[in-house]
C-alpha cells in the first residue's frame, strides 16, 4: 500500500496541487502498514491512497485525523473513491478502554504474540517493569493467536495488553472481551507512563509500532545512552525535519 498527500496552494495558485510522498522511517516513502503510518503535514488537504483494500488506509486515517479527505485509488479496477472510516467512534472507544484500565486495574495480563516477529520481548519487558513498579500483579502469556476463549480462561485479570497486532485491540478489542484489551501505547497511557497524544483538532491514535519515531511502546525505540544516537541517524532525522518545514511553508 502507498500514500501520497496534497497540500498547500489553492484554486488561484499557478500550481493546482502540491503533491508529496510522506515517509515513516525506516519504511520506504509512501509505504504504510496496518499499525504504522507517516504523519502528513498539518496543511495537507487530501491524501490519495493506492491500494486494493482499506486496512492500511485506515491506519493512515487513524494517525492523521486532521486530514479531511482521504481518497483510495484501486489500481486493479482503476477506480477512485472517497474513503470512510468511523475514526471518531474508534478513538472514543479506545479512550474508554484506557480509562477503564487506569481506574483500578491491579491484575494485568501481558500477551506476547509469537507469530512471526510480532511480540517484541523488549516491549514486553518495558511494560512488565512499569506494571511491577506500581505494585500490580502481572501474568505473561506467549501465544501464536489471541482468541476470546483464551482471554475468558483468565477471569481474574483486570486489564490486558497485547504485544502482537495493535489493530486487533483498536478494531476488535471490545468483541474479544469486556475487559480492556490495550495496545502497548494504550498501556503506557493507562499506567501514566506517557501522556495521551492529541492532534490540533481531535485526538488521534499513534500508528508508530514499526516507526523509528515511536516511543517506548514501539519496536524501534532505543533509550539514549552516552552520546545518544549516531551522527548518521541525527543527520537523517534533521533532513526529514527540514523537509517537513519546507512543506509547511509552501
């Protein structure tokens, strides 16, 4: 799946559209995953998504709630359609799940997905340390698949956090269990280990599970030590910031 964004300019401008391809490092320009999307500039008017499905497009919509128009171009049917997705309803449901977990959950279950590379053990360790640091009980369960039957087998668990596929919680969490089934990011918020992210107009859900910009809940997070990040990475990120600033100024 790939995305391109249009922003800046207007009808009176000689350039009807300023088009750019956003990037969420270390992914390729325009590349989007179901749990990882680039952040487009604040003055982006529309995003055109090239794909035959909607799952990855929904990731971009959850990340960029400030964009009012998402279009999906299907290269197989050669059709262009306006995309719709109940982002505000989903954000509201996820806020409620986080709030429920933060209000009295003392027995936590950590599910580590062992299918492929989903369940990063470092994320498991970071969340486990936070839970234990608050004096709460924690149970770790490595499984290849998360099912409602699995969750129902642990009735004493107050809140779950799954390190597998964030979209499982976001899209279907309430269908799996009445207990909070949180993503790693949501667990950090519920445990007061980070502040909830807000966009300028409405809340958004960070899609940064495999993005280098991600926080401690993501796969590429590295705690700064000694001299910090490498010079090469600092230069690359500086160039990315300068590029974003130029796009905002256009």
